[in-house]
């Protein structure tokens, strides 16, 4: 299978030396890419800036901003059979990035923000028979927001994680997630390594893709 995975944060520039970003280390998305590659699938990993090496057998495309991530994913969408969006893409960005470093004395009293592109929403119409997986990072019970994002972003599966729990979410080596399939029962996983979570996601995606191709062969 051809699998497109995103990982890490995006950086939205304020000026050439400053940006808005978030705490994503890329560990979760890189573990997903590694899990598919270890099973012999062809993986392209679209990655924001992180301090990780590309997993063995994975082809990596490095990006900085939400616009660049959208362009990189969009260009490879037809190629892939599954898209797993583990990246923490910026929701907002400065409306204008200064061309030169802003002087300390010229501190802006406020930053004017605008919405960054929502990659999953932008690509939903081109989904076709592909398997789309998103993540929902929430502080507190992630399930209500995860269900909303699953529906509104037209996903097959959303991985709900409470990023305020110890050992879960951003930067940790472990994660505590619930897999929420569209139209299926939630699968609550215990706290486990990100690689363990990634294996469960890969199994779900591959089962789903195999089920879809068996159904197509019968018709
Ligand atoms: O990188 P780590 O340090 O290992 O941390 C892992 C993680 C916490 C980043 C990861 O497990 C995770 O939850 N990733 C998704 C973070 C996020 O942006 O969640 P969200 O609820 O804001 O977004 C929902 C979904 O829409 C996500 O699949 C996201 O990739 C996607 N999205 C979000 C914003 C945007 N502008 N475009 C998008 O496509």
C-alpha cells in the first residue's frame, strides 16, 4: 500500500527569525511511518521541523508552514491509498510576516492572526476510496471534540488523545488514545509506547483497506 503520513508541527512566521508553533516533537507521526514501512508498505512522510531522523525505508519531505504541508500532501494524494495526519498543523498564523527582523523597540502590541489552511478539510472532496485518519489533540476528555472532527473532516478513523495526561500527547514517548472509527465502536487503548499505538493504527488501516478491496471484488 502507498501510505502518506504527516508529523511534527508547522511554523508560521512572524518575521524571518520568529514564528508561532506548538510542542509537537514528531514522535507519534514518525512511529506511524515506521510501523507501515516495517510491514513492507511504501511510505512518504511529510514532516514539519523536528529533531528526528527519517525512519528506515521511509521517504521524507520536509516542510515548515501549513501552506507547504498542504501543498506537499495535496501533490501526493492521488498516489496514496491511505493518509494519516498526525501533524499538529497550525490553526492560526500571523496575517502578515515581516520581511525583515522586527526591532525589539518596535514590539507590536498585538499580532493580527488569520486561519491557516485546514489540510484535512481542504482534501476531503478528493478522498475517493482512500482511508483517511486524523488525530484529535484535546486537553480533557477528547471524545466529544474527536467525534465532531471525525464527522466534519469526513474521516474513517480519528485517534483521540488527551494531551493533558501524564505520559500522553506532545513530546512523550508514550500515548494514551482511543481509536474512534466512523460508524464503529470506540477502541480504548491503554497507555503504551507511541510505536505500540502506531502498530494499532496501521493494523486498523490495513484491515479497513483489505475489507474495502474484498467488497469491491465481490461487486
Ligand atoms: O508529535 P508528538 O510530540 O509525538 O505529539 C503527538 C501529537 C500530540 C501531535 C499527535 O498525537 C496529535 O494529536 N496530532 C494532531 C494534533 C492536532 O493538530 O490535532 P487537532 O485536533 O488540532 O487537529 C485535528 C486533525 O486535523 C489532525 O489530524 C490534524 O493533523 C488535522 N489538521 C489540523 C489543523 C489544520 N490546519 N489542518 C489539519 O489537517
